[in-house]
């Protein structure tokens, strides 16, 4: 299995620290707003990575943080805390905002068939660990205090740019606009920020340095060191490379004297028409709800669309691309459904060794999912029996995560498909009242709902 490692800028054979066990960390959402489609593309890529590892018989311990404090509106430790800003915008407490948007994010994950992490780690549940880590850094003499907080002196970490490969001399010469004139170096970053007026912030804590809150990068380091014994793979979006992940490495390796993760993997941006990346800061973002669900489009259409482009390449988003993905997923689901109609007992058939070898080689080549989808089409066109085709494709779907065994009939209207998706989530969450309400709504529209091992819906 080969993965592209941002740290070395090349594809490398993956070797886990412990045999057949993987420690995986993925940077989670800052829960001050809905996740946009660009964010969700990164989580789909990370889900594919996790599924491919499991397909290779690795046991994955997956940790994801929930950033509910400390992420400022600027990566350079300037601006307002995003949670405080979100609370002010919504007229709610920061905790209420965090809980609401955490639930919204988890719902998006279910819609997109993204597996939940082994461990969810809220930043506010791990404040003592962050304070303890800063203490260690202070003891090692790499911190200093200025008027707004405690900072890490990046000049004391010789390999600061080993992940970003940025020219540090150009930064010193002003390539990056410097706003905080008290900082010793342009790249220095906050470990602990002081409350401007203690008592006015909704989220602040006592510390050896005064009342305040943790910097953005310290949270991930503290959580990784706490929950992951084996630090194998760390993931995120490419926008995390130059600042957030670079800072994580500097503070973690300084504190422990050990390498902080062996593999760093990053997903590229989702661009909207005109080649501009989708971002909340530019107020040009689309959510799963307003882009697909309100239009009665199966959310898995977006997952299918994301699988068409390799995770390290920019993905272009448009209404046309979604329509093409919808047609593509429907076409694939119909072919799988037609096979199911003609196959009686799956136990009588076997996965094709020949095609599984090709598929495995493809996904193990730095998650080449676009090519893996082509292998699925090759299976459909092959001389395999219908039963062997079906079990082979369903095996591949363990990686693709398209729920091909559960896709509904193409003839079902989009509004019925959307109701079915919502009802499935309600049943999974054991919200029987909502499930019954949705069933009645489906039946009022002229469709029969039969519950069993699998929900079946058809025209009455």
C-alpha cells in the first residue's frame, strides 16, 4: 500500500508502527457554522482512507477532534474566536452553538455514509491536557510571554518548515503581513491567549499564565498525545499545511523529542465556478442541506461526485457536475439492482480473485478511487456470472461506501428518495416517532413502506 506523504513530497510504502494496527488522526470541524461541501470533501477522502486501511485488514483507531474553542478568524492568531463570533451571530451561548453544529456535522456524516471515528474529542473536554503540554514547552525554554498570550518561539525548532517547505527567510523579509509587532518571529504562534477582559468571554479558564483559552494548534497536539499510542497518519485539508499542521509538529516534537506522525495526508480544495475555493470566510459556501437535500437529491450523489476526482486534485463544483453524478450513481445502482433481481442466494457465489486483485492494487496506489470506479465498470462488462459480479461489486463497495446494496429504484421520485434517506437515519437513531411520521408521509404520497431487515419502498 502506497500513500503520498506531504512530509516527504512523494508516495511511500505504508508501514504501520504496530503490525496491522493504525493510529489515524483527522482534524475535525470548528463547530461555529455548518460544514460546507469543501469541508465535507476532505472528510470523504479521509473516510476512503480509513476504509482502504480496513480493506487491507488493518485495525484503525481513529481520533477526530471537535474544535469548540480557540480557533480565531485568522490563522495568524488574530481576530475573534470563531465560537464567540458564532454565538453572537445566533444569539445563543457558545456551548449551545457547539452542540447544535456538532449534531449538524454528525448528521452530514450519516447522510454521506462517513464512518464515525473511534474517539470524538472535544477541545473543551481536554483543557487540562493542553495546559500541561504548554507547561512542558515552557520548561524546555521555547515559550515567551507578550501582551496577548504565551507564544512558541519557532526559531528554536530547527525543522519548522519541514512540512510546508516554505522559505522562512522570505517570511522574515515580509512576505507574510505581520500584524503582531510583539512577536519575535513572523511564524511564532499562540499557545495560550489571554482574555482581554476576564469574565466577558463565554469560554475561558484559569491557567498558570492567567485567565484565557488555548491556541488553535495546541488542541490537536494534546489530543493526539492523549488518545493515540501509535501516531501513524495525520490528515486534513491542504490549507492546514503551512500553519496549523506545521505548528502541531513543532510543539509536539519539541515536547516529546519524538517524531510526530510518520505520514501526513492532505485533501485539495473544492472550487466553485471560476476556480475559486469554497470557504466560509468568503461567504460562498454550500451545505449538503441547501445544495442537495432541499432539492431532493440523494446526499450520496455528492459522495459519488467526490470519488470522481483524486483527493490530491482540485474538485470543480457546479450544478452540471452534480446532475452528472446523480445520473452516474443512478445508473450504477440500477445495474447492481438488476443483478440482485436475477440472483437468488449470494452464498452460492464468490468474489472474483482476478478483479479483487486489480481493485486492491488500484485503491492501494494512493487511494486512486477514480480508477477503482473504472474497475467496477469492468466487472459489470465482464464474463463473470451475475452472482459473481454482484458479490464482487458489493465487496468493492466496502471501500466506495455508496450503499449500492441499498439504493432504491430509479423510478422513485426524488422527494420520496429524500424521505427514505431521512427515515433510515431516524431508524438508525431509534427515533421511532420520527420514523413513523416519515413512513406516513411516504405512504400519503402513494408509496408502500415495508420494514424488515431492509426497508423496501414501492409504488402502491
